[in-house]
């Protein structure tokens, strides 16, 4: 089932890796996360990762073509991509690519907020079953930024958080030094205040969006990542919760969260 972006305005609607090589990225993430792949709608450079036939994320061999770093990028649904890009510029953000129209339908742009964190906007069809935090989707998204409250104002104005009264509305709440974005009451993103360095040699210290994936056996997944050319960046543990941030072989950052199976 598909919806149009206008039905889920402001919500994360997809996640895509800008990779150097599609096949190498597929081998790595297939080994670490158990994904299978099929060709996407946007040509041979793009593939869709699936678990049990359910789409999880996209991979596009576009880092070289668009001269962008290898990175995971969240896309947010907007009613009109051109208008959203205009709001980004008006509020001090920058536009890297687009808006671009795709033959298969839809328009997209790669943009950055005032601190330089890159994200995408998408105007077109979205998958109804894809939602951050759902069983097979990414666990959650995390914005590392200097001031979460200032960032929430920027994203709220650009993406319309809190403006949609429908079932798919996105709302924010302020919790200590975090801003939590919820869709239909489910947390889908956290905006975290913290020290940042725009030119830091370590990418994890720069303003950026990070994606968290769930794994039932964190130690085994990390071992597979290392065996397949990845490297660890940071690890964190509190109570029974553990997570580790890694780089894929081309330098793309992602985080694995320990989520034991139940039942």
C-alpha cells in the first residue's frame, strides 16, 4: 500500500545510503543486518533493502556522481518539494541537490539545516507500512546538533511539525536537553544538544543525522561488521540498553541498538 507524502507531512518517510558502489554496500549490510535486495524504481544504481519482503531502506551508488560523502540520509515527507526547499533557504539552511524529478514519480532534494546536518525532502508516494520504530524499519533517528530547541524550530517550520491535525501528524515534546518527534504517538526521532565541531576530523562530532538499526545480537552483528571491513566508532551502555556506532567500509556512519527478541 502506498500513500502520498501529503498524508504524512513532516514524518520521516524513507532512509537512503549514498554509496560509492551498490554491490559492495549490499554485501556489507546484507551480512551485518541480514537484508536482501531488489532493484528499485529509480534505475540500476539504486536498490531497496528488504527483510522478509518488507522494504527497510534504499542504497544508491550516487556518492561519486553527486560529489557527496558516503552517508545515511533520512528523507521527510513534504507536500511540495520546491516550497520546502524555499523554506530551508529562508531559514538559513542550504540546498545541495535538487529538487530533482524522477521518471518513476516524485520530487526530492538534499538539503542541510543551519548547522550543516544533511537531510532530504520527498514529495511523492510513500510506503504506508514504513515507519521509523516499526518492527522491520530503522529503530529511530538521532540529530546531533548544538541546540536541539533551535533545531526543532527550524525543522518545525520547514517540515510543518505540529501543523497537520490528521492521523499522520507529527508533534514534538521537550524532554530535558532533547526534543522528541512523534508520529501517531510513536517516537521516531530525537534531537540532541551537544558539543559539535563543523570541521571535526571525526564525522560523529559534526552536526548530522544518525540512523539506529535494531539487532537481536549486538556482539554478533558487530563481529560481522568488522569481518566485512567495517570499524567501530563509539559504544554506549546504560542499564540493559547497549548501542555501538560503526563505519561501513566506505565510511558511512550508522548505529546498532541491542533489541532482544521477545516471545
